[in-house]
């Protein structure tokens, strides 16, 4: 529940203050964290002390203390040296670690609750009952953000994000798989897309400073009740995937901005193949040369404006018209006609979606 690294950081910080060597062992006498390597020799006495009825004891010049978690013995703390001061420091350190166990257990309970909430693993009555017990408000506005980075150090991203939002925050930071970190963001005041975008941009900038490369953040719609958080999570997941396919240049994408990409993403692949065959026959947009693809994309960027497209491509207007005529002959679609342009644009998006889905099959 509480990581060895947290225990190590804790006793190192306390050693720097009290100037007493410290070691935490499990009840079998195996070191969990220690400030001095020679304290490893205390393993056997620690295991024997764990079986004794005493809560504290001096053994061979070291002070031994028991640390309980809900009346169950969890760790043995060893403080180096003898005397009243060492004893007092040891008692204080044991008390501190015991409080840490309580705090992390509460966080663990909340973390488990949020995970099950996101995955729709809770009945409605359980949501309200457990939320009340964990002191979580059920009627506040929230939004779910999913964070993905190129780094595989998911646990580091998770801890980094928990540090970013702080321990006293009403926001919840968790993970349901090894690929993404999930933030259930509390929205006490501003729930506009601009405010959420600003939060996402701040997270991306912070991760960049912490050397996490190319952070991509997606978020769902704002929900008004705790029971609806799973819907915002599903939307954020879709936004992350659709964003990779159709908005590759953006590092922040909202579910509400997916447009037609959201519809295409939900199409079955056989239907997509049938559609492409109807539009292009036996061909594929991959068969077009680079010049044709550049012309098509630029034409769409300029809202089918021939003059502006030819100007940006540094070609004569007649040259552009020739290319469009040539494309019409090969596909039967005239991009200067709005209906044909829409069909062609959708077909290009469908091909992009198919390529993305096929990349997971290998």
C-alpha cells in the first residue's frame, strides 16, 4: 500500500533532522528502507522481536519499535544508538510512519473507489454510500482528463501528477492501466472549455519541464454528478484515440471537438472497406502521388477556393484546374462541387482511420 520509496524518503528526511540512523524492516526481518547499510544485520533480532509481546525494546545497542496498521503488526522500526534521545526519536518516527500508513490507506481506499467508478463497476447505491464514507461530494461539477506520454514510466507520471495537484486537492489522480494517467478534475468555478484547456496546457507544460516527452491530453464533457464520471472518462478515451488519428498535431483535444471523426471512429472496418471500394473502386488514396495529395489537402484547407489554393501552391490557376480535372477523371469526384468534396474528405478520413486500426493488428 505504501511504497518502499516513500518509507525511504521519510526516514532519510527524519535522519537529517534527528541525526539518528533508522531502518524499517518487515515482520520477517527483511529490510524495507534504511539509512545505514550495516543495519541490515538487525534482521534476525527484528524477526524475533516481532514475535515478542513488547512494543519497544533495546537489543544490542539498537532501539526496536513495532508499527501497527489497524492493530496488525506491519513493520519493525530500528533506531541506531542508545539513550533517552534515541528512544524518543524512535518513538516519534514510529508514530510518523504509523500516521503515514493511515493516510495512504485512506488514499488507497479513495483510489480504489475512483477506479471502480471510472470502470462502471459500482451500483448506484454503492456510489453514494461509499462516497459518503470517504467524504467525497457527489454533486460537484467534474471532468475527466486522460494523460499519455511517450515515456513508459507510467508510475512516475502518476506520482508526478499527484505532486502537481497536491495532497489536499479535491481532484483525483489515478490509473486503470499501464498506459495512461487519469485525472478527475473538480470544477468549483469555471467549467468552460477555455478553463479546462488552460488546465490541460498547464499539465502539458509541467510534464515537459519534468522531462516527459510529447504529453497528449484528452478530456470528456463536464458532468454534474459523481455517478456520471464514467461517461466523461469514456468520452476522454475516445477523444484520445480519435485525436491521434485525425488531430495528430494537437497535444490537447476535447471530446466536443471531434466532429465527424467521432462518427467515423465508431464504424466497423468491413463497412469502411465497402465505402472506400465504392468511392475509389480498386484504388486507394495511397496510390495518389505526393503532388496530388498536397493539392487536395491545400484545396480543403482553403475551403475549395481555387484562387487562394493556387496562390499558396505557387502555381497558375489553370495548372490547379488541370490537376482537379485529372483527379475527377480518375475518381469520378469533382472537388469543386461541394457534395463531391465532402465525400472525398470523408473517404480520406476513413482511410486514415482504417490504417490506424490495422496498425494494432500486427
